[in-house]
C-alpha cells in the first residue's frame, strides 16, 4: 500500500555515493531543502571502507591524485586528510610466467617492445587530445573511433603480444574490461578527461598518488553527517519516478512516495535502467542506460605480520601481462603500519571469479603474490576480497562501459537534464571520469543545475 506523499522538498537525490552526496551537500549549503534516498544500507556507493584484522582497507575506490582539485578541496572542507601511497623501491613485471623488476611507470622489457608500449601511449594521448571534454562524441572522427575497439586499433603500433599484455593489465584495472571490449572512442574520452594515459596509470604524480586517512568512504560519511542523517535514507531503492511540469514524485521500494521540485539521479549509469520513469524518458537516454554495462573488478587483500616486500626493496606494485591478477599495490597503513597487499582482478577473469571455490580463489591470489614478492606471501594472517560483480546496487566496477556504437550516438544524453530530472555520477564527469574527483565534479554540476532552476 502506497503511503501519502511526504512533505514537499526542494530536491530529492537518488544515490548516496560521492556524486549524490556532493549534490546534496552543496545544495544544503545554498539553503535548499534536500533528501537523499539510497538503496544500500550504507553511504559511499563505489567507495566502501572497512578493516581486515585491524588493517584499514578500501574495498572500493580509494585513490586521489594530482590534477584533482575538487576532491582535495572537499577533503579539506570536511576536516579529513590524506597520505601518500607507498611507491618506494622496485616494481615487478610478469610476462609469460617470468618475473623481472623495474623502476618508474613503464616496465623494462626488450627495447623493441618498450618502443611499442611507448608508441601506444603516445598514440592514445595524441588522439585523445583532439577530443572535447564536454562533447567527445561531437568530434568529426567520433563515429569511426566508436565503431572499433581499442585492441583493434592499437595493433597498428603494438604488434607484440607481450607489449599489448602490459597495456591490458592497466586496462583491466582502469575499466574492469578487456581491450577488445572497449570502444576506442570511450577509451579516448576517458584518457582525455584524465589529461593523459600516464595520469591514469602512475602512482607518484598520477591519480594513485594519495590515499585518504580512514578510507575513501570517510568522504561520504562526513558529508552525510553534515547533511543530516535524518535526511539520508538508507535501504530505500527507488522503483519509479513520475515527473511533470511542476515537480517529481519518487516512489521507493518500501512503498513510500516523495515529492520534490527536482530530482538528481546519481546511480551507476547502467543501473538507471532499473528505474521506471513516467512518462518514459526520451529514447536516447533510455538506450544509453540500457546499452551501458558495468565493468568487472575484484579487490583481494592479504594482511601480513610485517611488510616483507619493503624489506626486499620492493614497492609492492606488480603488473602481469598474463592475466588473472592484473596489478598489485602496497596497502599498508601510514608509516608501514598494518602490513597489507592488494591484488586487482579485472575484466574477463573477474566476471567468473565468484564461480570458483573460495579456498581456491585465495590460493590463486597467494600464488601470484608469491611469484611477485617471495614465499612469505603464502602466509597471510588474514585474507579478504570484494567482488563488485556480486554487489546488487553496483552490478560491477569500477565504471560503466559504453560498448562500440554507443557514445557517438547516445553521448549527448549523458548529462542533459530532462525536465526536472538531472543526472550525476562519475561516468558523467568532464574531468577525471571514473574517479572520486569525477564523482565530485558531477555532483557540483548537478547542484548548479538544480539551484539555477
């Protein structure tokens, strides 16, 4: 039985991730009344922090870095702080089952393979610079780039399978997808929003430069507290949004109805298709949500008595051209406290990860860590993992994928308000798409739209 609508509010925000809460946080500062509806039983969306045997871990998105001014400003405003990601010592590269060490961002390989990797990076960056951050789909070559995949086009400059494998490790981590799945236009737009491919993959000076004390979810927890816990409603998945010339009525799955002048939908773009809209949205927006799908990502953490890799002069970073575990990072707390390693599984392997036996999954990860860092990796004191494909209100991660033929034809519907319905979320960002910075940027934009209306 549907209850009577609650008292009208200025704006309803659907989704209590970083984007939705940034919207609500900004609107409250502007004096507007706002309510937030969240399907999960927590805030934070694709940021989710916790502990593993006393070690702080981020089960979801965690890093921020240079060229991301909005999130640093927000962190300062909320009274939070950051610390540098550990990046000292040699890194490990695995190719065809053999490991080697290197320094810097680009791994050491045979010179002719290194030339191909660097040529591939230059080629991607050069094409990406031609795109508009605002409307990458408007470029004269957008349709052609959107008709093919990143893998198909890069083979012209990267004919070595090993060189492509190194790039694939990065793509699986960045997108949660294989290079053969990625529309070239989507990949280029993503790089353009970041400024360069190097920003996406680098730790020192890149987008993995800093971590947030207390975990990245601390941003959302602090915003929710400022907004008011009585205004952030958990376990309220939205089922239907009715909109007309005077406002919107939002119906959640509990049977509650909410009335507002405007609504901001700030859920992963692929999940927007689960909401019924009355009247139906224009075809471009509906098809954009229906065609997008979430990438696949698993984060696996191994907690140890001591950071033995640091004692060996290793940074904890590893990349594998062979698949399964794509990259690893040092995940110790500040000053090396609570030693921990993080292993990423992305793309094809991540989509079927949950089908494996839990004990077998753990052993596979530990075997990879052992190859990279030595036999001590076989004996963690705790192990945990977060499979984002099994999260019902994310459906995967880290971002939504726009398959070939989507962005060039449907991209104009990405941010365009429809009457009193507005859109936020990191995929809609013009800067740092896919990152926490992008979520903040999108929330600020949506708040500006609502306030101006």
